[in-house]
């Protein structure tokens, strides 16, 4: 029996969560940003109403406000996103135990063995969409295919609220006419290399001799050829507490970013990662920084931390240290990512129980609880009084 894989991708996830929790925001332009009290914040998510006027993920707050002066700008509330993610994953597991989270807002489902219970693949996809809309208040785009790669491609083809089926026989009509850059895994740098080989579409890539691609690009060349031909045998691997090894967040910026602006982006990302790590009960030992420049040059560096941590300040310190060591100060960045890896379920070791660092962690957790319930303005650092933050805090 041929496998049936679904990829469900929540549409404009962060912004949609706020529209789901506040009926007054439905149909309104909602922009989720990292830190509205500081004017260095960046856009983490935008509703489709905001996207229609040009607001994009990664845009700085000032530019987003100029484009969308009547928008609703909301500080990210990661506890909400984690909660909503858990809710839609729970619905997915009602259809199959083979659910693999791909990120906080999307997941793969292997429903090959679920058809006798729930009907055809399309019927399952429609039921899944309906339940997520009814029970969670979110719309999602679903790709249905015989493997994970094609399911992912399908989900990306129709947004928002789409349902796309890609069968192997559909490749020539659905995928092959698309530009090569639309293939999952191809960025601007690979696109330029492929154009030099007269490869402009996914179909061109699929028909190109695989041995030449492998000779030119190594194992990546073979992977590109397999992907263009819709070949992917990777299994859907259900995740559990003991299987999670890292948590990260990355953002593609709408323009070149460097200096203080880039530092602000990394601080925002570190805070998001730390919040999620704490929310899900983990600590990590390795900080990872990923940067891409406009030409798609990729840098990924990691640093082992002295101790396991769930503190945003320690993750940010390591990420900024990696940037200072491995990235030229004035070199522009178009994508930045921060990850905390080598995760373990949170545990407090007795020797550190009364140490200064453990007190700091406890304080951050207590602040999380207060902010989650009453909002960020209820708790702020004393340094804000000196730097003018008092006006914002009031």
C-alpha cells in the first residue's frame, strides 16, 4: 500500500492565535512583534490582513507601523502559542499516532493505516481542517502526498486555508512547471548555480542527469535530483519528551540587517527560544547561531555552555559571542536563527539549588507567570527607570 502523508501548516500562526483568543481582532490587521515597549522590535508574524498592506515577517517595528498605522501590534506571548500547538497536535493524534511536529505551527501525519476508520486521504484532511477550525479557531493549509517532501510542497502551494493533493503522476503538471527556487531546500545561491546549467524549473532539474549534479554539488546534488522527482523515503517519526533534542526559532528579514539591529534580532530570538524551553520543561547545554547573508552564504556555529540553562540572557550571550567571533561586523544578514540544543528534561541539581544562577532562573520563571497572566508591563527591570522605560511601563 502506498503511504499517505499529510502536512498541516497553521496559517499566520502567532497572529491567528491572537485572533482566535480575541474576537475583536478577527478580520483586523494583527502584527505580532518581539518587544513593543522597545522600538527595536521586529515582526514575528502578521495576519493576512496585515500582509495585504505589505507587512512581512522580519520587518522592523517602525516600518511595519508606517505600512499599517491602524494595525493591532501585540507582543509575542509564547505560552499561548505553545498551548495552541499542543491543542492542534492533540487533534492530529486522534487520527493517527504517527504525528511528527515539524515546527511549532506545522506537523506531519502518516495516515496510511487510518483510512478504514476515517475515509479517503482527502476526507481525513477535510476532517482535520474542520476540527482544528472548530476546536482551536485556526485555519491551516494541508498537503496530501505519498511522502513528506511532496506533502510539504503541497501545503505551501495554497495559502491560506488550502488543501492540495500531489500524487506521483501529478509531478509533471503541478510541480515541474514551477521555478526551481520553489523546490524545498533551494535558496538563491543554489538557484544561481542551477541557472548556469540551464536549469530554471523543477522539471529541468528532474530531467537533468543525476550523476552530473552529484559530481558538481556532492551528496546535495543527488538530494536535489531526488526531490525534484518527488522521491523521499523518510519516515514520520512521532516525537516525545525524551526525543526532543533542540528547540529553535529563525526569521527571514525583509532587508539587510547588521550592527545594533542584528543584535536586537538575536536578543529577540533568544528570548523566544528560552520562553519555549521553559514552557515545555527543558534545559539545554548547546547554543547554536545560524546566519545567512543576501547571497545565501550560510554560517552555523555552536557553543557548549558551562551549565544547562533555560535563561534567555545566557542563550543570547553565547549567540552574540559566536557572531562576534565568526561574522564580520558590517556583513549584512537576511536570515538569523537561534537554537538551544542537547536538551534534557528540566531538573534542579542539589548543589545549585541555592546558587545565584538558580535564583535568577527562578525569578525568570516567576516573571513568566506574572506576565502570562497580567501582561508584560506588570514586570520590568529597574534599569528601565534609568533608560526611560518607566514611561513605557506605566
